[in-house]
C-alpha cells in the first residue's frame, strides 16, 4: 500500500527541494515584510503594533509621500520607455534576423552579449563610458564634430533618468529579440504565403497576420518587463547611489526601499526605518502582483490559435 502510494506520488520528492528553496527565499521574506510593516521599529528592535500606520506614513506624510510618489512615477516612466524601445527595436531586429542573411550568426551572438553581463558590470561599464571629463562617449561626440552635445549625462536632472533608461534597455534588448525571434519562427509560413497570394504587401502581412499572432508573445514581454522594471535597483544604485542622484531625479521604488531600511551614506540618512521600508516593499508587491494578474487574465482572453 505504501509502495503504491509512493509510486503515484513520486513527483513530490522531485518537487520538494525546489519548493523548500522557494519557500525559504521567496515566500518567507514576503510574509516577513508584511509582518514587519505592521509594527513600529526602533532600529532593529520591534516596537508596538502599528496596524496600517506605516502605510499611511508612506502614502500621506512628508517626506515619504513626495519620495514614494516621485519614485513611483519614475518607475512608470522606466517601464513605459524600456518597453517601447524593446518592443519596437527588438521586434524589428528579430524580423531582420529571421531572414538569416550573411553575418546572421555573428550578429545573433553580439546582440545577446549585454544580456549575459550582470547589472553591476553594466553599471560600472557605462559609468566609465559616460564620465563627463574623459568618458569614451563624450570623447566620441567631440571626435565626430558634435562637441556642443557634450554634457554630464548623469549629473543633471534633465538627462540622468533618460540615460539610465537607455542603458537599461541596451542591457535587456537581447532577451526580447530572442523571444520575438522564437515567436516569429513559430508562425506557419503558409499564412504569410496565403497573404501574399491574396495581394497583401509586406507591411500589410506583418500588420494583419504576423503582429496579431505575436500578441501572446508581446503580452508576455509586457508582464516580464513590468516586473523587471518595477524591481529595478542595481543599475541606479551603481550609477547614481541609493538617493537616486541628482536630487532624487533617478530615484526608484527599489532605491527608496533600500535608503529607508539601511540609510544612505552620501546624505547621512538615518537607517533603521524597518517598518516604513517594509510598507514600501509590500506596496511594491501589491502593484506588481495586481498588474501581473490583470495582464495574465488579458492574455488568456486573447489567446490566438492557428
């Protein structure tokens, strides 16, 4: 009897290690954050029960209110711009790579290299390239006669966030190209041939045949990009510090959480606001979870069969 039960449920023993790791490193920290957010804290010492007071502080009280909504707006811009770049440029390059012209293998390797680098390496690399005095980027602008464009890209509020967004899109671009390329290769060629026979141009075929069939892939990329960009931290931390310099113009929810929980050596911020930091983390979880669930449901409603 026991042997028969073990044979039927052998999959449990294979799943158990993964479930344990997931519980220890994912479920437990999330549950702990929720618990921490409901208490006052004196440094690392838990104080009296606070209820939703920490959430009220984050959303309605200075200076956390301005910092939270400012960081949230930056995350939204971070996501929208990154998604637009990845979708348009990534899909365009995937269409070109699908044709497998000469040099295809070389470019297929090159475009994916940035994705294999850690975000810390990417941050330090671009920090050197964008150095306002001797960085290669400004030197290149001077070399091609665009010296008037030279500026401290990371040192002014007008360009700092946009610069980091472009660096982030450059690093992630290889992944959407790979996903879109797989999606394009999964579309039966007979559908394109039928559209051509019916007199459709290349653009009409792409718009009315290819693009609708790629809708599930685009939907998946939308959700993944949203999750990644609302969890963004390392790139801003490496390039601009935990305060999102200059003047919080690159501050994201991730850096706001870090700064609130652990302080900021560059500004002398007081560390140890564990309850408020946990409230920020829970709000991030709610935002990411709600949007992801809505996105998955929309994808399920618009499933395409061919």
